[in-house]
C-alpha cells in the first residue's frame, strides 16, 4: 500500500518536481485511508512524501468509515475545497461510494482491490499514465507529462 501512496502523490502533486509538473494548476492533495491516521502518517513519512500531502486522514479520523462520505467531506473541509472541485481516486467499492456520496468526481484505478469497473465511477483508468492524463484533464491542463521524461515521464 505504501507504493500506491507514493505513486498517487507523485501523479497528483508531481512529487519532487511539483512546480514544473503542475504549472498553472491550483491543487491541494488529501489522502483518506481506511488505515488509522497514525499508520497513514507513518507510511507517508517513511516514503518521504508527507510534506507533499496537504491532508492525510485515517478511518479513525471520523465517526463513520468508508463508504460514508465523512472522510472525503472532512478532507474537503480541511483543504478548503467544494465537492465540485475535488476528485476521489480509489480502487475499491467503498472508495467510489464515499466519493459519490460526498459529491466529488471519482476515478477508479484497476489495480489494487477491484479489477472490474465499479458501478458509479465517473472515470476508470488502467495505468498510471491514464491516471495522470485524467487528473490533469480534469484540472484543465492538456499536457501534464514533463517533456524530458522527468519523475513522471514513465
């Protein structure tokens, strides 16, 4: 699971190349995990990317866990974002249901838990490249990939 956090953070924030990847895109990043918040923090710190994430919450951060919208809503409130400005990326029914219930757009990734399309997901992607393209297209940026390969050039 740690590698997934790292890759999603790099897809969305650009990791160490955040400024060059995300030029002109105002974005904030939150990770909501079913794990305890302390475990989530420990994973992100261990990966060296905790500073790249604006908000990270665990299942113990709210009274109702996924698929209730509470985690996503709490993250949105902490990020200062409206649901229409957010996207929830997930690999399980509970992730997509949480995102939909919160009013956010959802992107299902086909690696991890669910390997078939989950009913209700707005977008479905099969690769990291597709996820990057989808996230940046939603942000209104046509060419999100660094021209010279860079950290996200795979």
